[in-house]
């Protein structure tokens, strides 16, 4: 199963990128995780949407060819970072590659609430007419990793908290089942 993963932090030592890489390694026998290069995406420009730059074409092709998408978001000012919004804006235009795509949202932060506000905002955006993603339903499937600085080995760049890993295991299994159930 191919899963395209969008990480909303460009910071070199991002907990969210560490989370993506932990998942890429931990679940390699179950899913193939490709991490998007959203740093290379130019600012969305409607004048270029019908003939977008190569980086945008590659990004959209990766979303379209994936069985599902994971979006890992930090929380900036109670919302998602601009780089995620920019990527979603490109994806929502012309061929609209997210429509019907299974998506899982998660995030890590040093704060207590584990990106809850950003994920609520992300869910609203993913329901927009140009996106219409099939989001892993809430009600126990939220992965909100608070106090990230206590749960990651920053030297190794890996999530190491056993309770969080166990919870994540169950939510990734739920997402795999969700992707299979949403397959057309």
C-alpha cells in the first residue's frame, strides 16, 4: 500500500518530520511511505494552475497515485502552517487530486494540546469543494502528540515513547483498514 505523506514543518529538527520518519521505518512491512518535498512547491499562482511548475506536477502525481495520504501538521497560531495550505491549494485546482482520497491527520508539538486546533482546521480545509478528501473519522482516531520534547529521542530523530507508539500502531492499523474500505 502506497501512502504519500505531507509534513507541514520545514524545520530541520522538526518533531513532525521525526514522526514521519519513525512511521516510515516502523511500518515499512505494512505500508510504503513516501515523504513529500513541499519545500520545492512555489507559492500557489492561479495564473499557472493549468500549466504548473514541474514540482507541482510531481506533487500532484504523487497524491493521485497514492492509496492514501497522511498529513502531519504542527500548529502555528492555532492553525496549519502556510506550506500545507499552499500544497493543498495546488492540489485543489484543475485535476483536484484529493477528491475521494483517504487521509489521516496527525501532529506533534511541545505544547499540551498536540495540534488539536490545527487538525480541526485541517479537517475543514479537507472538506472544501476542490479537495473533498475522505478523512479518517474522528472519535478515537485523532493522533495528537503533546509534549513531544518528552517523547522523541532528538539525537536519533525517532519517537520513542512506548505508550505513544502503541497508540500510533492502533491508529495506523485503523487507517490501513480505512484506506482498504475507501478503495474504489
